C-alpha cells in the first residue's frame, strides 16, 4: 500500500474504534507476511556457502616455521604434523630454521623427530645451510644431534667447503678432528656418489641392460655423469658405446650439461668420443652459450679452434686430391677412371694428413 492509498482511507480509519483499528492493523500485518513469504518462495534457491580453504598440517607447519611462530609450530607438532614435510624444493622446516637462525623452533622440531640430515633437491642438509649462513649456534645444535659433517651436496661440497666464517668453520673442523676424520676419509666420502653410480652402471652392463636408457626428460646416464662431473662414470659409459651425441627432449647433448655445470674435463672427454662442441639445443644454444665458468669457457674455445682447424685440414685434403687427379691426367696421361696410381697417391697422402691431424691434436692438448 502506497502513501496516497493511506491518505485516502484516513477519514474512514478515524471513524473506527480503537479495537477496530487494532484488528485492521493485525489483518494488514498478516497480509504483509503472506506476501513476503510468497516472494521468498518465488526466488531461486540460495547458493551454498563456500567452504573455507584449509591447508594440510604439513603445509601449515612450513608456513608457521617461516613466520617463526613457535606456538603454532608446537601446536601443529602436538596434533601430529610431520616434522619432515617439505616444499617442492625439498626444503624442510629444519632447513628453514637453519637459514633463519631460529634455534627455538629447531629444538622443537628435533624433539619431535625431525631428520637432522634431510636433503633438499640440491642435496643440501640443514648443516650446509647453517654453515653457509655462519649461524654457529645452529651449527652446534645440529652437530650435537647427529648431523653428518661430511654430507655432500649436488655440487660436491661438504658443509665446511661452503663456510666462509672463521669462527663457524673452526667449530666444524674442530669436531671433525675430534672424530678422527682424515683427509683420505674426506676424499673417499666426496667420491662416494660417483663410486655408487659407477658400481650401478657396471652392474647394469653385466646384466645386459642398455646403458643408453632414457629418463622421462630424454636424458641418459651420460647426461647425468656429465652434469655431476663423474669422469670415471662417463668414461665407462663411452667405452661401452653410449653415444656421445645423445640428445634429451630439449636437444641437450651431454657436452651441453658438462658446459653448463662447469665440468671442463668432461667436455674434453665427451668430445674425444665424438661429442659436438658446436651442437645447438632447441633454444639455439651451443655449449659455450650455456657456460659461465671462465676455465670451462677457455677449454670450449680451444676445442672449437681445434675443430675449425680439422675442418680446414680436411678441406685441404679434398682440394689436394682434386689437384693431384688433374695433374696426373695432364702430365701422365692417366684417366681418372684408371685408379691405380691416383688411388695409391691419395691413400698415402690421406695417411700422412691423418698423422698430421693427430699430431696437431696432441700438441694442443699438451699445451
């Protein structure tokens, strides 16, 4: 009912008694509620309320550790969160504490069974992180709880290798000395990953499995050995006939991997077995384009020069052969179709040139 209708019926309402006015008001209220109910029934059903986004306890634990919220970390651990949970990079809460120098949460995690030697995707342990960041108190906590002093990361480094702080380094080396760790033992541990891979490759070879098997990304065992600097493994694979020019899904050859991860000895070895020092990836990158290490770049540049020299010598051989055939025809009267003397001379020249190339190659290596 609009305003004009109310004004029109006012004279009639004024004539009513109080009881009649109350009855009229109640009737109109009932009518109002009925219409409201009919309107609501005609509307589409309401959308269901969205459920709140909930994270797993493990994700929450990583997040709380990053915020240094000790109370939240303790609650999550008490409720059963896995102290060894990790993100896509393999970083555990203990790694995060080592980076942030958070001793309180580190002790909480260790008391709930956190793995003191957990490795991320680059095989860094919490001790690697603490040593690199020079957090000496965290280093001492980790060592006291059984941290591996000789853990080797993907770059072949142990915690003491990447520690630049003298005080922290002294603490690590003092513990190594107290445990009777010698340089020979350190060398054995550093070479353990390569030895393990070499043993695996030999076992596969003895059982008749192909050594050029490919991973989902198209890489081979030779790519892995080249990237990690496993010289003995790469040499074994190449001697067993694994192609030096195998390409992965991005057209990387093993020589690209060796160049990218600064393995100059592997670059030379792979090219000795036929690797292409000028090969291009799917992005058009040659090994030199992928290399940032000065020593490795110098090796690649030298090998490129050798390759260019070989091509020039090979071109000279072909040109000399053509000239020899023309000279024989003109001076000796022999036809090119009569190969007797021509073939004999060409073969001798080919042998002498091959020896020359070999001498040049060896000279460059000796230099």
